[in-house]
C-alpha cells in the first residue's frame, strides 16, 4: 500500500474522529435544554411565557438551594466521577489560558465569614509582659482587616493605646487582580493549587508588611528618651506579626484543615481531584453543585462566544460535561416520574386504607354506593427519608358526605406507605334549592 493511500485512510479516519468528537458540543447544548426543561417542570411556578422569560437563573438558583435535600440522593457519583474530574481539569486549563478573569468565579471562592487568629505570650525588659494576638478577618467584599491586640495594661497605659492597638485593612480584590493580570501577561496555564499559593503568599506578605509599617510608625513617633524599653516591645510585636502571618498562612494552605478556616478555597474541594473515590457524601454534593454552575458558564460560552468545535480542548470539556449533565438530567426525569406516581398512588393508598380499616366516624363506608372525590392532592416532599402527600377528599356513602384530610407517607426507599394524621368532619354540601339535590363538583386539584 502506498504512502498516499495510507495518508488518505489516516485523514479519513481522523476527520471522522474529529466530527464525532465535535458532536459532543451539540450534544451538550441539547442536554442543557433537556436539563432546563426538567427544571421548568420541577419549578413550574417560576416558568413564564417565552416573551417574558428572564433566563435560566431563577430555576437554577432554586434547584441548587434544594439540591442537597431533594436531588443528590438520586445520583450515583461514582458513575461519573472520572468525567467530572476531566471536566474540571480541562476546564481549568482552558479558563486559565484564555479567560483568567473567571478563575476565581469558576474554580475558587472567597469565604466571607473568614476569621482566624494567632497568639503568643511575650515579656520584655522593664516588666512588660502579657499576650499578643493577631486577628485576621473578612469585613466585606474584597476587604480584610487585621487587628493587633495586646493584653499588657501597663504597656497600653504607657503608650496611650487601646486593647486593640492598631488595625490595617487589605483589599483582597486588588491582590487577586494582580495575580490574574500576571497570568494574562505571561499567557501561562495555572496548576490546580497555584492560584491559592500565589494568593496566600501575596496576601499575608501584604498583611505583615502593613502591620510592620504601622508598628514602625508608632515606634518612631515616640521620643528616644524614657521610651527605649517601650520601643523594644514594639520590635517584639513586629517579629510576632511575621510569625503570626506565617502560621495562619500555613493553616490556610494545609489540605487537612477544613474550608471554614481558609480565606480562599478551591471549588468544589481540594479532595475533588486529589482524593478520587474517597469523597464524603457532602463533598460529592459540592462537586455536583460546582459542575452545575460551571455548566451554566459553558452554556454562556456557546451562546456568546465563537467556539471552535474541532478544538481538542473544547471537545474534551464538552464531551465530559455532556456525560455528567446527562446523568443529572436522567435523575431529574426519574424524580419527576416518581413524583407523579406518588401523587397517583396516594389516592389508591388512601381508598384502600379506609376500606380495609373503616373509621368509626363513617360506619357505612364499605357500602356499594361509596364514592371518593379528591379535592386536593399535593406532594409535600420527596427526599432520601421518604415522601409525603397531603390529601383533601370528600367521601360520600348512604346519602351522607364526610370531608377528610390526611397525609400518605412513604418510608425511605418508598417500600411502605401509611395514612397518617386523619381528620374527618361532616361535609355540608351546597344544594340546588329547586331540586334539593347536592351540586356535584368534579374538580380535583393535583399538585406535584
């Protein structure tokens, strides 16, 4: 076979492969539409006509708020773990190379409740002693406050300072902007933990520098005469601030310390890519929630950017994202079908329960002319613990009517059902005055 023939076969095969991989881009967006369709069914109260629609965010926000309780238990993370990690890694590579401004939005998050401290005892010439404490905390978006606290009342009295000696404020947003600008200028890819390391090094370096300069200013403001020993305490404080910042930084970079003790975290978790196969259920939930948010970014990229469907990087992202999103859509469809069945079956469970165990308030319920009219059937919840359907019904037998309210409950796994909290009252039906016959009302409200 000639080289020319070999090239034709290779090119033909390669072109088919490229076209096949490119199909995942369109498969992703079709699956996204399927995902949104399930959300519109799940949250029909948020649905509006197309000419009033305001996008997918109202559905997504509600879905993510309820995800941990109502949806995650239907998913099997191990089935898509590899695809999830590939989406993350290829996505991180693409974003860091082409859209570094979104690195923090898509792959990292600032913990607004961050508040950590470090303390040490100290003693110095002149009888000065006590405890030094540095508190670093988030105050509002993009701002951080560092307070230096001293417990030595004698020193505070000598210098005229308060218990909180001094405070400095750091603009976290500016630090992140500088780091991202450097990434943009160098056009370099960023490793999974590189931004975290760069951020914490820059952040705590700036905190310690600001504290050092503030203390130096206080020290230089004192006259040399009669304040030599006080200035020595200030020097101890400067060294303490350096140690304190290093200690808190090490804690923030330690993967074994929980996220609530860190200022900037990697989303969804560090263990997401480092500890595959051993995630806790809560970590799996965070991984899914990250993926849903990132999928929305991919949806926006397709709608608002020109994506090359033959670009291998994009193909890898959309291929793996499609497989995970398909898994989520299938779980949503299963939930919708299960909810509909629960509402339908609740009525049969209700009827059978009353016939099997007639309540004393309705002595003739087993008579042949008994009818059950359901005025309202509403699914109250369906989650990992089971399900509950609320029922309002009217039972008619032997010329009498009874209004019944109760709930039908299923246990975990939906294997057993029970009728609970039954309230039975005589029903005063409206009548037609001319014929003096009850007015039939066939309306039945069924709510999922």
